[in-house]
């Protein structure tokens, strides 16, 4: 959860700045597939995801491929 807290803080900071300097661009939070599976098991993650309007890319780092886009 500590890593999520840090990543979420950075995401919100970057999204705020990006909205001002390049509003046409979208920001995504990349999360490793194994990490995403663990986070989904926590009810608080769904709340954070919906309240923060996170746009997520789930990636498999071993195969270097995008597994899922969550917008």
C-alpha cells in the first residue's frame, strides 16, 4: 500500500500539471500485472480507483507487453 500511496500522489501531481500545460494529453498509471492482481483483492483499491479517476495500463514486465487498458 505504501508504493500505491506514493504512485497515486505522483499520478495526481503529474495529471494536475499536464491538464494545465497539455490538456489534450492523457496520463496513465502503469502497474505490473502481478501487483494489479494483489491490489484488486483489496476493497480500498476499487474506491481509490473510482474516486481518483485513475487511468491504468496493466503490463507484464517479463513479456514486455500491455495486458489491459483501464480507462
